[in-house]
C-alpha cells in the first residue's frame, strides 16, 4: 500500500511540474485580455457577466449522522460509558496496537475502537449484536442482505483513504436509515450471525465502483436470463429402420449473419467500456477503504466462502477483482489481522483463521476456526512428541480473556419498518442500460412496488421494455411486461382472478384483435388452459375434460352486415370451419374413438379421423356430406351410400349399413350445433373479460388483510364497536353488583311487575337475610369480646405495673359500640320512610286495588310488617350466610334510593 501511495505522489508531483512549465510559456488570461482590442474586451466582460449569473445546482448528498441529530440523553447507559471489562479490553487493544505498529511499521493503524454516537470508544467486536429477526424472510443471507441494502441509504466515507472515526450502533443506524459501509457491514453481520452463519466484518480496500455503489457498469440481475440446464440424453444406437428427422429449413447464412452482428455489437460495446474505463482511471486505485462481509463455509450448509457487498446485496467470489486487499476482520468473539501479502488483491488469501502465521488474533482462548485438513493430519502425527506445547496451551488458556457482551441494545425492526423498507418508501438504482425503481406496499394507489426499465443505449434515452411488479391488487395482477418495440403487453395474474385468468398478452384492449389468454384450468369447469385469438381465428386448448376434448380451432368469415359497432353479441362473426381434437379414450376401441373432427359449415361436410392403433401406422377416416332433409317439393331425402365416404383399416360389416351411417350423421349434426354454440359463448366470454379488465384497471382496488388493523377500516370499526359493547357490559355488571335486591328478585321472571304480596315477600326476605347477617356478626363480635376480656383479666395486673397503653380497652370499646350500632333498625326505617318503598308500593297490585301504604296491610301471621325485632341469641349456623355476590337486577326499582 505504501508503494502505491508513493507512485500516486510521484504522478501528482510530475503533473505539477508540467503545469508550471506550461505556465511559463503561456500567458495568463489577464495578459491576453490586455492585448485584445477594446471591442473584444467588452464582449469578454459581457460573457463573463452572463456566466457568473448562471446558478449551478449541486446535487444534495445524504446528510451524515451527527451528535446534533442524536438525543444522547435518551440512549441507554451502556452507550454513554464503559464497564470495567470493556476498559480492560480497550487496554488490551491498545497494547496490541502498539506491538503491531512496532513490528509492522509500514502498515496502516488498525481499526480497533472507534467512537460511538456518544463519543465513547468502543471495541468493534462489541458493536456487533447477533440477532435473529422474527421474520421468516430474513432467515437466509440473500434476503438479509437485500433488506439492509434497501432499508439504508449510503453515505460515503468522509476520507476515502481512512476508516471512519465513529462507528454507530445498529439501533441508531436503523433509526436514521443511513450509514457508511462500516455501518452497513455491522448491521448485516449481526443479522447473519443471529441467523446461524459464520460471518465476519472486513476492513479492506475496494474498487471505486464498489466504494461509491456505482452499478452503471453492471448488468441488472433481473435482466439476466437463467441458463437452462439441458440434461444430455444417453446415446441410443441407431436402429436399422428409423424415420429420418425433418430437414432444418432455417437459413444457415442468416444465422451466421445474425451471430456476426451480435459479435460486432458486443465488441463495440466492449470498446466503449474500455475507452470509458481508461478515461476514468482511478488515481486512488487500491487505496480506497471499504468494508464488506465475509461468510465462511461450514455453517448453514455453506459450501464455499464468499463476500457480500452490503451496499448492493450482491455476492462475490473471494477471487473477485473488486476486492483489492484486507487489513483485518472481526466478529462478536475476536479480532484478526491479515498477515498475508495482498499484492494480487484477495485472490491468494487463505481464510484459515486458526493459522497464526496468516492471521494474527487479538484475544486468546476464544473460539477460532480450525486449521486446514492437511495441518490437522500433520498435527495428529506429532501428538506424542508435543507434550510441552500442550502444557504451554494450558498456560495460555489460564491467561485468556473473554470478549465482553455487546453494548448495543437488542436490534428490533417494527412490522411497519419491515414492510416499508426503503427510506421514504422509494429507492432508485441505476444499472447498465437499466433503471430499477422500488416502492413500499400501499404507497402507490395502483399497488406498484417495483419497476424495471431497460434501454437500448448506454445513455438510457431509448426505452426498450418495462416490467412492473404489483402487490395487494384485488384483480390479482402480479406482473406487467410492456415491450415498447413491438407494442406487446403481457399481464401475469396470481390465482384468484374471477375469470381464473393467469396470463393475458395483447396489443390492444379492443375485441377481435390479436391476444392470448392463459387460465388456471383447475379453477375452471370446462378445463380451458389457453385461448388464442386473431381477427379471423380463435384457438382453445383444454385439459382434463370428461369428453376428452383437447383442442378447438374456429375460422371466421367476413360479416355480411356491417354495423358501426360489431361484436359477438350484436353482430357475431360467421363461422366457416371448426376443428376439434380429442385425447385417447381407453374405454373405446381406437377405430371408434375420434381423434379429430372438422366441421366445414358452408359446405355442410364433416370429416372424422380416428385414433391409430398401437400396432398400426394408419388411422381410419370417415367423411359425411350432409344435404337438406327435404327437397324443393317437400319430400324427404333418403340416405345414400355416396353421402358417407369411409376408409377403415380393418373394415367391419355393421359400419357399412346406411342406418349406422345415418345415425352417426344425425349425431354429428347435433354436435356441430353444440360446438358452434360453445364457440359463440367463448366470444362472449372474451368480451366479458375485456370489460372486466377495463373496470379493474380503472378502479385498481387494493386488498387489505383483516390482520392489518391500521389500514382495514371495517376491522377497525368492528373492533371499536366490540370495545364499546364490552365497556357497557362492564358498567352494567358494576351496577348489578351494587343492587342488594338483585338476589331476591332472581326467582321472578325478568321484566314483569311484582304484585303486592311478591313485593312484601322480597322485603321480608331482604330484612330476614340482613338480620341473620347481623346476628352472625354479633356472635362473632361477642366471641372476640369474651376472648379480649379473658386476655384483659390475665394481663390486667401486668398492665397496671407497667402502665402500658390501654390497647385492649380501646378494642373492647370499639366492639361494644359496634354491637349497639343498630344497623338493622336503620335499614328497616329506610325501607319504610324512603321514597323507594313508595315507588315499590305505587305499582303493587292487590285483589282490591292499589295499596297506599305498606303499614295498612298486615301479613298472614297477623304481625305488622315493621314490627320485626332482632333476636338476642341465635344459634350459630341456624341460617345460611348470605353472600355478597348478587345476581343481575330484575326489578325496575332504582337501586340508588336504598343506599
């Protein structure tokens, strides 16, 4: 690297010397102006003034993350300080760097502990936070790399010759959606390690196109055609009697000329690229710092090690020319320095991290990649003679230092961010003769998420074709391919279209034009696979039909009536010929199984061709000539032998009879009517599909999942309605719990008014239950009172001697007050005097009419209603205790009046 720097400095110095020599020989512009005439000087001044008025717009570069854009106060404590273990690690790293610079003075300083967003030095390995994302799409390396490439915006390094001074956490990078190559690599490496890959961040040198994310010289991956692997068939020895293949009628001369033309175009393009490359020679070639991800073989069934460029999400071989050297690499466990020579780029590097000669590691005792197989075999042969080495290894293990855990918080990607991906929902990538545009779902009203535009020239001015990808379309449209040179449009649909449409190729949406429609045959009753239409013909292909029909071709003639608007419904095209083909029916003999039938409608002829037997080379044929059933006088025409022409491989006697031929001809006549009707229905279906496609393109409605609560308005309204109902139910239950008459109204039918005697019964039960509860409470209080009295008698002398606080006496007074409170009488008085009992009496009906007061009526036992008195002694458990959990209220009395 130092040699390259010296060469660059020498070239720059030579250029400065040449410029100085030219400056001595050439006059300055001011001196030239002075020698020009006054008229020329004025013209030059006007030109200078006009040029100074021109404003040059400099393209905006994506802003770099700075301290001003980050609120440090909201960051965790691990971001703002180091633990004791991290401080120890930084001391170890500084010691390692000093030894490294002493032993390798010609090497650049190591990238060990840059500053984070809080200005705190952090070791690069602790910045990696292995995380397995909860999305199945991010389980493989290609999808992870594509997500990082789409989600983040590239920010170039401040100094292309040095690593950055700051390395931010992946959480901050995800929040701001921008970063340099080191930020990209750190995030991608964290995701890959979490997914189970053996991934490493690399600090090295790359080409100018790689560092600047310049893809204008690369071919877009979506334009590359996958090569079909053709399996070589086993050569079969030629037979003596075989049918010669048909001669190839293609012109070899035309093929050779086409190949020459393609070679000339390719050569011209290569020359243009070579001249452009020479004109754009990078003076910093081999010195530009870049970071990428290395994935070693072994884990996740990776067969071979490879590189991943985080900017473009493309994978490269370790022998690729874009990668010019490696200084160091690291993961979340250790840090390795490359001790191999990179004069030939990265082509000769050996990624055996367990070899200390090629890779110098920082920490001892961490997991390292094993040595190569050959070295392992050599070590196995000398195990018996290396006891001292084993003891030395044990001593090193005792001095090992474990890598501290990552200081970065858990990497989280919200579903909204995962769905949006691109910054602001859009991203544009320029390739060689192509432009790729990406949008977030639901950003465009027509569901467009991706568009690939290919051009004929390198300047990208002449459009060749356009491919558009859609998502969440109600018409299930998935891809649209537009060829600008031929004007052909091809629409591809996912399963679920109302007409089971799969592919629709057309040049115009007008009916009776050139078009091809393909269908999902499993979603159709008739088993239609494909329909090809031209202004004069219509061809249909079928599969899996019960009548074994596989092909139908209809030829149309010119319309007799010429209307302003011609269609299959108002003015159908006359059918001239219908050709139908059938698959083999194993239940019929081959001589009776029709393979092809042709209806010549104007000529009133029908031609039949039957299937060929396995042991025959010819097939039977039959042709019927239909005539009018009656002549001009109205007499019926008799079937004659000349109306049926037969060719049978093995003649049968019954097929020669006129009755058999007549029945076969009548049957074919009915089948011809059916075929013509089905062809007419196919024309109507084409018109219906075209009309439906026009409506779908005009509306381009998008579908929203029921699980998408933010976009699905119906689901949102239903959820809000359910929450409102649940809230009302909760309030009703709370009110029901406060109604102490609810348990006593439960036996009565809900919604019915109570009679006088039912209301009296409810009142008696309520008072009786409350009385029993008071008695139970009094018994409990009496028992506690006696217990406290005994305790008082036992400890009275001790209390007098020690003069303690009279806690027991205080308790006895409280219990005595609660016994004399008289809650039962208070409730009875409330039920008698309050307005609630009056309301209850207002709708109580008796056999003699409404009662005005409950005191005027006496119960059956002859005692007044309000004469109930609490008993002094009631045995414990004489009546079951009344629980406080009440049933829903069934009476229209307001519960608030009893409180």
